[in-house]
């Protein structure tokens, strides 16, 4: 299951130190809509091993500015609370899995 990531909770989530993937998206973004079921599948597949969250860029400008989000969808991958990888644009599940496996 995906978690909602916000300006208010991202610091606490990162402080947990668990591997985490954050999907930066917006409801008006076509590629984001296409990416959503992939993110949901990945969240189910990696449940208990990695946190998978979604952050609405329209509602959370501080986090977008902090991480320099210029295009969506953007996926940020964190390990031990640190940003270790970034993927910009739509991707297949088969492209996303190796990125997540690398942070486990």
C-alpha cells in the first residue's frame, strides 16, 4: 500500500531510515496517471521491505523545492534517509524494480 507523503511528514519518514520511493505527481498529469498503477503494484510487491509513497506536487511545494522537482512524474529513491537516486518521467515496472532493489 502506498503512503501519502507531505511537506509535514517527509522528515519523519526519512528519519525512519527505511528504503523509500517517493512518486512526485499531480492529478492533472497524464503520465502520472499512467504511472499510478505501477506505483501501486510496486508498493504491494515491496511491502515490508520498502516504503512507497506519493507526493502531490500541487499540495506540497516545500518538498518539491527542497529536492528540485522540475518535471513530473519524478521518482526519488532514499536509503538510510539519504537521496541516492532519481528517475524523471514515466517508466515501466521492469525499469523501476532494479532501482528499488539497489536501495534494499
